């Protein structure tokens, strides 16, 4: 008879422990789900890096993000759409520089090792510029459709925030991705000016600046955004066709600008192939080194001048 109270107490404690354990597991699971949702929202809003895959060189990445160069590099990488961190890009660039350094020394002469390394750094940043320009070009081509969707949505009575979210779902990348970031920034409390301003900063172009300015002014003043967007759609369509014609006519000039430095590097390999050791003997003196550096500088100047003269602002 004396064991019944003890058994009852033990059973009650066990049941209470089970209830608390279930409640704790439920709270833990809910907390993890909320954290995952918050991380996903901040990731798409550009506040934290994407965590979809394992990141490499985390220590280097953290140190780079504390510097001005790292923050600038992070913005450039965001504009390219590449899923890499500043640390990964820097590590890859250093590996390419080291490889080109060794190849330049072995294939030509020891003097060309540092020059090949500098060429690797230049090529890495040119690759970023090329990726950013291609992404901006694709985004500009989507601007007429974007303006049309926003005009139709606002004409139907939807708010501008809702219209931006709708456009993010309907458009493909890169416009869909960029507008999704804007929509997520607006959802977590950013103002319309800041969210659209960051979009214009990530993908700088005259067309996007005009669109952003139209949206911001209409949002502030409460004007007729539908009419402004429809007029802007026609203008963007005309600019799109003009840009396509100009790019087609200047394609030969663009190829010439890249052919000039390639011919210079090819001449070095041809010279060394005709007579082994010619480059090493030529760069063995200060005069020869100065001549090589001057020649490379002239090729760079020629490349820049051709690109500058063939640039037409529309």
C-alpha cells in the first residue's frame, strides 16, 4: 500500500518530463524554421551571403570584408551574378597569377614572369567587368517588359510594392533576381528610395536610372505612374533597338581592340620560337627590359584608345 503514492508520483514526473520534452522539441523546431526563413529572406535581400553550398576560404573572406577593397569587390561580384565570395575570388585570382608567373618564366624568360602575373590580375578584373556588362545588357533588354508589367499592375490598382513583387515572379534572371532582392528589402523595412537606389548602384545604366527616378518620384509625389511608365516603355524599346544596331556596327572594332594585344604576345612567342633564348638575352640588360615594358605599355594604350574611340553613348 505504501508503494502506490511513490508509483503515482514517479508516473506523474515521467509524464510531465515527456510533455516538457515534446514542448521543447516543438519550440526548437519552430525556432529553426523561423531562423531558416529569416536567413533565406536576408540572403535574397543581399544582407548575408548565400548559404546554399559550402564556402571556402572563410577566414580570408572575413578579413577581406573588413577592408574597403573587399567591400568594393563584394559589390562587383554581386553585379556579376556569380555565386562566389570575395575570398574565393581572391584565392582563385592568386592561383591564376602564380600559374601565369611560372608559365611566363618557363615559356619565355624569367623577366616575363611578373608581367604574366600582372596580366593575370588584369584578366581577372576584366572578366568581372565583362560579366557585369553582359548582365547589365540582359537587364536593360528586360526593362521594357518590366516597365510594362509595372504599368499594368499599377493600372489595376495594385501598390508599387506589390507590383515589384509580381514583376520579380514573372521575369527571368537577371531582372527577376534583382527585383526579388528589392521586394525582400522592402519587406524587411527598407524604404523605396534605398531599395531602388541599391538596385541602380548594383547595375548602373542610364535606362535603369531613368526607371528608378520615375518610380521614386511617382511614389513620393503620388503622380500618374501608369502614364509615365507606358511612355517610358516606348522610349526603352527605341533605345533597345538603337543599342542593338550600334553594337552590331561596332563589333569589328571591338574585335580589333582585343586582337592588338594578342598579336603583341604572339610576336614574343614567335621570336622565341625562331631563335631559342633570344628573349632571355634581350631582357638580360636594362635597355632590353625598358624596351619590352615600353612595348607592353604601348599595346595597352592602343587597346584603351580603340575602346574609347569606339564607345558611343546612347
